[in-house]
């Protein structure tokens, strides 16, 4: 994981994406997340909206943009569940903010960095979800470490592949 | 102030957004309607927009997939269809026999329940629906179907498959509805263990497996015991299959209570079509009554085909060779005459001389009693024909009777003395003549 100096931070590429890509890719991720578990039940362990949030936040390197994008994706994801709106909105907003902040300091094009980042953010997603559901909403929710670790590993591995595919869609400034 | 904002702009925006969403969560949870599961108008509107955005894609994918699969299954992959059809027909016959034998018990049960004032609920009407999507997360196990309020779907309607219970309707949109599955952590379903009759509440755990919680330790609960709906939750009709007990574990959060892990009867992970129960009632629906009557008639036909001794009665012919007119139904039926025995003995009616002709101490003619030294198997006379008014359901009762007979005995009309004696069952009619009677 290579840390960048202040000077080199200015030299970092800020990737831009066509507006259509910024709109369609998250929508496609949410659609796939809702549809594919019907055919492949194990697919539910993945969190494609989370991976997309991390990718765009990291690529744009703008915390505000990452926060807003994360909020929008999270709220859309919430709307498909039966839980109150805002659970995933809060989680994805935090993840988007942190991803963009990290992207300003670390070279996130390295596959190793991406792997660790996705693993950590998936675990953070689960912990935040547990906190919100149990503490803020007062609902009952179980927690299994093994399940969450498997989920984090799977998301990290699939995220690496997706990041490589999404890299082809970006435009350099 | 301006420098403070420009310095902490990113963090401030994050805090504002988080705060707004936390307040939104608090408002949603605080609403009394949240307890019952329904959303507020604004939240419902947001959900409606998102569902309207996503569901067309889901429908398109589903339609395409079904088209390809239908073309393959309906036109190309048709191997073993004839054999399957034959097997299914045989199974239908077997099930009809079973149904007719159980129908009387069921009707009797209903009469007793009526006497006790017990309100049984029967499924009157269902709407078949395709599953088009899911909630997309492990924490929210919901499904979306392609039927909505325009198809008569309302909130809290139970959703089932022929295998078992799936869940209940939560949100309803014009052409889509959301189902909360029974393995969701927020679900609650009143269940009863079929053998031990223990009641409990079933909900999902974190891994998506249904479990019955808050059960005190009981050694009688064994894996494999069926779990059915209790009807106490006022949502699901009583008696629907929910699953079977997989194992019993101690509940770490609530000692000394136990949790019973249940394997769901419905394949919750791979649902394609479901039935939404849109109407239930307290009496047996007419369609089921008709089906029972049809089954009874079919069962009689099946029995007539299977039993070898049964042959259709030929109409009685008069001296002129024309069939005799049918007897007047208003007159009482003529006395039943037993058929002539093949091997008459001293018990055969008419074979014994009147008592006035008998001499004390005299022996009987030897030609009538050839088997005095060695016991002969008793001959069972063919039972008298059932009366015309006999209920068709009585046909089913002797099914076991017919099964217990050996093929040779049933075909010859003789019964081994050790298994059946006329003294033990003197007047029990067999099913054979009944099948010859015309059904009203």
C-alpha cells in the first residue's frame, strides 16, 4: 500500500465518468442485486451496490461526491427492502466518504490495496448495519462472525474483478 | 466562519446528511403504523418510485427467461413425457382413492368442530403470481411478485406454495407486491408442532433459517416432526405445512429457552410461482365439495376396475327377451335372497329337515354331511347388494377390507377361517356389489 506525499497527491488522476455510466452502473448493480438471488440464492452474500459505491468514490476522489452517491445508492437499496429508509443510506454515505478520503491519500489502483479496502469496507458495512438496527432502531438482529468474514472475502474478490471491468469505462482528465 | 466551513466542508456535509437520515429513521420508527408494518405516505411513495424503476427490468428478464425455458421444455426436451403422464395418472388414481377414504373422516371432523363452535378456515380463492425479484440483502428477506392491488392483492394476505407457507404480503403497489418471507428476522408466524402440539412463534435467524423461539426444553420434540400453522396469528389459515423440525438448540440469548430450527417446507431460496390467498371462509368451499364427490365417484370406478370379482350387472330379461322394467322406487326393496352355495353343508338354509321330522338319536343323511370328520373351510356367501340409497362414500370404507384379502380368497369368495369367520363379521357387506349400483 503506497502512501502518497502532498505533492504527488495533486498529481493523482481524478477520473471522470460519463453521466450515463454514473447513472446506469449503480442502477444495474441494484437491479442485479435484486434479481440474481432468485436464480442463484448464494448471490445474496454479495453487495454489488457497496462495491460500486466504493469504486466511484475512490475513482472520483471527492468526499462530497462519494457521500452523495453513497446516500443515493443506499436509499435506493433501502426502498427495495421492508426496513426503514435510511439504514443503507447512512452506511453507504459513510463508506462513500471514507473511500473518497482514502482515495486521496493512497494509490488505490493497486489490486492488493483494492482487496484490503473492499474487505474492510464490507466488514464496516456489516458492523454499521448491526449498530443501526440494534441501537438506533431497537430491532433484533443476530450476528455471526464467520458469515460476515465470508461475506467480506467474497465481496473483496468479486470487487477486484468488477473494478477491473469498471476501469475501462472511465475517462482520464 | 468561512474558513471553518471551507476547512471542514466535507465533514460538515457528511454530518448533515447522516443527521437527516437519522431523523428520517426516527420518524419512520416512531410512527404507530410502523408497528403494524405499513409505511408512511412519503416513504411509500419513495418505495413506489424505486419499485417502478426496477420492476420493469425484472419483468423483462423474467419474461425472456421463461420464454427460452418454455420453448425448451415444451418443444424440445419432451423425453419421458408419456411415462411421466402414465405415472401421474396412476398417482391421481391412488390419491383419489385416498381422498375418498378420508373424506368421511373429514366431514365428521367438520361436524364435530361445528358442534364445538370451532371456527375452521378454508382457502376459498387464490391468485397465482410470479416472483420477479428480491430485496437484495441478507438482512431483508423479501420477494416481489408481478401481481398487485389491481389483481385484488392486499396487505397481510398469506402467500403459499403447494409445498408450504412462504410469507405474507407487506407492501402493495398497483402491479407489484412485496412479500416478507417466513425466514426474515422481523417475521412472526404462529405455529404448532403436529405431534407434540406445542405452540410457538416462528421467525428467521441471521442465516435465513426459520426457527421457533421461546420454547421451554421438552424431550418430546424430535427432528423430523412436522410444523404447521396454528391459525392464532389471524393471518395464516390453520393447518398449512410450514416445515419440519431440523434440530433443537439452546437459545444463547434467552436461557433456559430453546430454539427449534425448522427446515421450511417451501423452497424459499428458489421460488418461481406462489399463490396468494385472497379469500378464506369458515365452510368448505363448493369447489372442494364437488371435488370430493367427484373423487368418490372416481374411486368407485377405480375399485370396479381393479377388483376381479366385480362385473357389471346385466339387466334382467323377461320371458319375451326384453329387459324387465325397473322396480318402483317408492316400494320397499324385496327381501335379499342369498345366492346358492357351491358346496352345501348342514348349515345351508333349507338343507336341514324341519324339527318335526327329526327323530331323537337318529343320524343325519351322510350325503349332506360328507365333511364331518375333517373340517372344511367355511364358505362366505357373497354379501347382499347394497341398497340404492347407500352413500357412495361407503365404497371407500372396505378398501382395506379388500386389501387384507388374499387374491385367491377374494376372487373365490372364500376366506380362511383363521382370518375371517362369519360369526365375527356376520353382516358386513363388501364393496363389490355397491359398485354395480348406478350412482344417483
